[in-house]
């Protein structure tokens, strides 16, 4: 089966063609980062308008690069949620219209399921069951994955997601948008141990996360330095970034360790935008080597939002005979553990 995938959940327009026999045939991505940087964050209306402009040109480009006439497309997959409602509707309307015109089925894909399955695009893949750490700007979840659509939430953030906390602390430090990657770059210049932050909710049992207090601790550290000396030296900002990043990563590692111990599993999937963080990957690699785990994650270009993961996830559901009716699906909120399993 050959599936066209369309991703428009937030500020990136992604399109790809996935073939169940040949794998990923082509993909392309347009990022809106430069447009939203002026405002310090995503402006939903601007995001939706830009998806309208970019979707069809990207689809034409991907079909050409994949050497796929429209007659060879067997289905269309699109991100149906969670995400920005207006942005989701753009992708959904385009996908549903193309599927109707081509006489093929369409299926709405869960955005986080697509992230969770993104490592399946790599040559080395996990085998069910496994534990997944989904960590992005909007979600931080530990999920027991017994099969496609068979998900059980083991723990999740009770307030800010890890990626959201990264972006907010980056803004405090005067870094540009998107803040997460810039904070990680600044942290590389920080002195270890100079500024220490708490590891929230690690001193109690359970697998839930909380990063709001950690964000407050960073704000208090900044405020203390400002009161002491007025202007904060660049090295002090780097030390705060380093201490903050280490606290987030330590917290994620502790919870992953608990999740694998409690389930008795040894495979961990790392997915979502924050999974591109180099320090997190290196620390997980070292932990895996020491404890006999196997860690899987997608290549960097498939960590952030992209059409390839949507095409793959949609292909699995279409192969199982699942598809939508003529209505366009768009859900701003959509719990991943409510999805229908794939037999």
C-alpha cells in the first residue's frame, strides 16, 4: 500500500509518501520558525494561513520526487490531532479532498502515535511490547506499548511538558525562538554543578512528571543573580541553562528507569521534539549500556513534526482496514490511550 501523509498540527507543514513494501519514498518539510520568531512563539492564525499556502506545492513536489503518479496512491493520511485546531483543519480538508477526488480512503492520524511509531522508519526497530517516552513541547508521557493502538499511560506531566519548560526558561534567558535547541546549545558552555536545581517528583513513587516548579526555580535563580549584580553575565546564563537541562534529563532518566523496572521490559523508545536533544540521547545511551536496555529513536529530522511519521502511521491503520468517512476529523485534545487497536 502506498500512502500520502500530511502533517499540519502546528508550525511545520510536512508531506511524505510511504510504501508498505518499499518504505519511505520521499518526504519534505516546510518550517515556519522564521515567521513566528518575530512574535516569540507560534501565532495560530498565521500558522493556518501558511499551511494553506504550502500544502499543495509540497504535495506536488513529494509526488514528483517519489515518482508517484496520483493513480498509484492507495490512501491519504493526515494529522487529526492533537494540535492547533485551525492548522489541523487545513491538513484535514486538503487530505480529505484529495482522497475523495482520487477515490481512495483517508484516515486521521493521532499526532503522538505518529511520533511514537517514528522509530519504525529506521532499519533497527523495536519489537512490541516496549515502553515509550514521548517528550515534546506539548506532551511528556511514559507509555506502555503492546501494539499499534494498544497504549497504556504509565505516567505523564501534571503541568508543563518538558519541551514547554525548555522554551519558557529559554525565553527567561533572552534566547530566541524556538527556545529549546538554543537553551541546549547554551548549556554546553555551562559549568557543571555551579547551579543546581531540584529533580521534581523523583523523591516519591510513581511515574508522573512536573516541570512547573523547575521552571520557577530557574526564574528564582535568575532573579537572585539580577538582585546581586544587576546585569547577568553570559557565563551565569550558561550555568543556569546547564543546571536546568541536567535537572530535566535526570528526571526523565529516573522515570524511564522506574518504568522499565516496573514493566520488566528492556526496550525504550524515545520520540517527540525533545528526543533530538543530544545530551538526553547520550545519557540514555550510557544508561542503556549499563543496564542492558535497548533504546530506539528516529533520526533527527524525524524527531520534530514531519509527514513521514504520519504516512507510516496512517499506512498501518489503512492496512488494517481502518479509515474515516467523508467528515474531516480535527481534535485539539485527544488522549492517546483512547485509540482503536490495530489487530
